[in-house]
């Protein structure tokens, strides 16, 4: 019962919301356009660091920092897409996974310590930079005041979830943004633009033969997905109010892939439901292992294995994902 | 004999011959893959409003020539103009927009999209394909209705209307060929380049597919197609261009080509006195085809 409660708590919490946004972005790229982006965490990184560095180190206002984070994601998409989108799909996969790692190692570099905080991150004791999340939580404070409550130092209950005010604020922002982005994806994918995007996934040459400039469409899909990754990355660093290179590991991309596939690729609600299910499994299994005398010491690695097993079961019994279309799956050759 | 074949009546049957009203003119287009000269066409003209077949043994360079002309591959050198416009440096999608639209040897039905969406994709001038405008349906809804009406009419004509809401992946091979042709017509091309439109289609559907292709010139379209089925070629072509070893080795009306010694040799890989053209290795032979060409069989 404790495990279920822990799972449900994680499933609706801020982290699940952040991953839902990230997965909506990856779903535009991978699910709809068929672009193999294996470096979604790179987009999170440039979004998070773009915001943190510009606000904490250069002292620009918060909203300009947000704009810089978004522009950094757009820039990364252009940088990745320009050389690789004219080539076969595999090249994008190689380039994305490589550049995400390169970016992580760059911000980790000791010689950049005054800029990115190096391995200490931002804010850190070695640099005298200011907190980049102050404005974000000040806005949250005003939002909470509307309901006669306060954010700082306050604790709340949402179902089984016990959460502090800061976490609740990111949870509210995250799920709201996830809903808005899902709505935009729905709007886009029922339009002629979405039709071309899906056609490119099915057969790019067919789309070109019908006069569609597939390079531009692919670039747009990559950029849109990247920007959503950037937004997820900003929330990811705003939640703790700190940023450090060692959280932007490739496994974040693979969690996001698992979420997209479990929820149902090329569906509007799939990434959101996928994130809820993924983090439910994660939270529940993690809690059960930690509370068992036998497995408590190996809970860390074991939870990954068991979540993987859970996802395998989803894929075996619902290969199209939770909300995916079975027929589409069968036709996938 | 139709008007359009009458226009070609006085044209002499020799490679690279000048046509009275060419819509497509190809000059010195060549492409090599390593040491293999896949395409080496000195001069070729396609008469407007006719059906021209491009035939030749396997490996003659027919599909490669199609790829070059439609921008799916880059030639090493050469120029070609479509209705006076040079297509040399245009990308595949730009060439398609000029009105030269192709199909593929291996059918490219977009399997996880509905038949109707396949059709709608073919249409041009859809504002809603712009990412920003896509989010406001009122901008593109009117054009979408037009496109849907056009698609509905074509689907009726191609007897695919009952499948309109099914995934294209559920269609049979022959139906996919029909869909690909119908989708091509959605873009209202001026020249249709069909790469083996009848391949893998059962005889009953071949009849209906043939009728559709035969009708295209009546709608003001020029047709150029690659085909291996000689009955089809002899039946519907106004003009035949024969390729061998990347070159154009013969041209003419169906009866000219059927009697042409070079064509017969190319298909049979016969020991011709002048072996220089063929000494790059054995020609793969389609015996059935060769024998029918050799016998001068016309349908």
C-alpha cells in the first residue's frame, strides 16, 4: 500500500510533469516526424543552462533568461539539423547523442568555472552568482497569495502526495504547460502541416516527389521538439533552484523514449499518460524495494531493471502503447 | 490513330531525333557510379501531350535517368529543360512543383496514413502546410474542402473510394499502384513520370490502370513511363525510347522499335559486329521480353 502511494505521488508530481513536456517534444520529433533524436537531454541542458547562466552569471532579468534558454534550444536544433537532416536518419541519431554528451562535458569543464560553475554548477560557493530561480518562486508566491496561502516553507497534500510549496508550484506550472503543449501538438497534427510531417515519417521521398520541402519540415519538427525539451530543462533546474552538469545524463533521453513508447508514439495524450505510468512504476517499485529487508541495499540498480521489465510487459501486451492505435502498429514495417 | 501520334508520324525513328513540340529536352546528361557509366544521354526530346515509353534491359539506366530528371539524383553533367525552364539546379521538391511529378518503382504508399490523407498530401497550394498558419484552421479549411472534393472525385474514378478512411497499408499491391497514380494526379502535373506503373499488378487491375494512363493526355498531360511489360508498352505508347548501357540506342513509333535490329540485339545480348557498345560485360536478358520484341509483337 505504501508502494502504491509512493508510486501515485511520483506519478502526479513535478518530475512527471517535466518529463511529460520533454516527451511531448520528443514525440513530435520521433513519433510524428520519425526523427531519431537520441540527445533530447542536450536540449534540456541548453534550456536549463541558458536560463541559469544568463540570470545568475550575467544578471539579466528572469524572462530574458527564459527567452535565451528557448533560443539556445532553437540554436541547438539548427546546429544539429543543418548538417544531418539532408542525410539518412541514422546520422541525426549519432550526432544528437554525441552533442548532448559534448555539451555536458563542456559545461563541466574546470576552465569554465566562472561561466558555468564547472562541476559545482550554479549557484555555487566558488562563484558569487545569484539565485536564478528567485523570480520564478516570487511569481509562485503571488499565485499562492491568490488562494490565501503561502509558498515558502509551506507543505501541501495532493492525494497521497505530500509536497512543499516550491514543488507544488512547479507541479502546477509543469502540468499546465504540458496540457497547453499537448493542445498545440493536437492542433498542429490535424493540420496539413502535420500531414506532411507524418508523410515524411512514412516515406520522405514520396513527400519530396509531391513537392514538399522535407528538409524545412524536418527542421521545424526538430526545433519544436527541441524547444519543448528546453522548457522541460528550465523547469528541471528551477525545481531545485540549482543546475549541475551531472544531472544531464543520456539516461534522461532514454527515460523519455520509454515514456513516449509506453504512452503511445504519435498520439497527443500518449506522452502525458506515459510519463504518469512510468513514474508510477518507478516510485512504487523503488518504495517496495527500499522497504524490503532483502533488497534495500540494492534498490538503486534493481528499480531500473524492474521498471524495464514493467515497460517490457506494456510493450508485449500493448505494443502500440497505452493510447496508441493497434492497426498503425501492425502496419509498421 | 490519335491526333497526338499523328504529330509524330513524320518524325524519323532515330536516337535523339528532334520533335515538333517538345515539352522536355535533355542535353548531354550523364551519371557515373565509379567506373560504370549508368546514364549517358546525348539528346532526347519528349513530345508534348504524348505517351512515351522508356524501355531497355535491366541495368540500362532507365530509373537512374528518371532520378536525374526529377532531381532525386544529381548528374555529373548535362542540362535539361521542362517547357523552357531549366531544371538543372533545382531540388526534387522544386522540380515537382514545376509540374514534373514522378512515381516510384517500389510503390510508396504512406502506409500509416489513410487513403484520403495520402490523396490530400498530393495537392499543392495548401497554406496550412505552413507551421504557423497550420494552427488556425480557418486559414486553410476552405482549400482543404476543395482538396477533399478533388480527392473524392479521383478516388471514385480509381475505384478506391470505399477505402478512403482505411490505412493505405491495408491496400493490396495493385490498389497501392492505383493510389500512387491518383495521388500524383492530385498535384495536377503537366508531365507524369511513371516508373513501372504496372509492376506487380494483377491482370484485372492492369486493365483499369492502363485506361487511366491512356486517358492522361486527354487531360493535357504528357506521360513518360518505364515499363517491362511489352504488351503494355506496345498498346499505350505513342513513342518509344530504348536505352541500353546508359545510352539511347533507338527511338521510334512502336512498330519502328519492334523491328529495330539494335533493340533486338540489346535485349538478346546478341553478337553484333560492332561490339564496342556492349563490351562492358554481359547484358542481363529478359528472354520473354526479348522474344516478343524480336517477333515484333504488338498487342
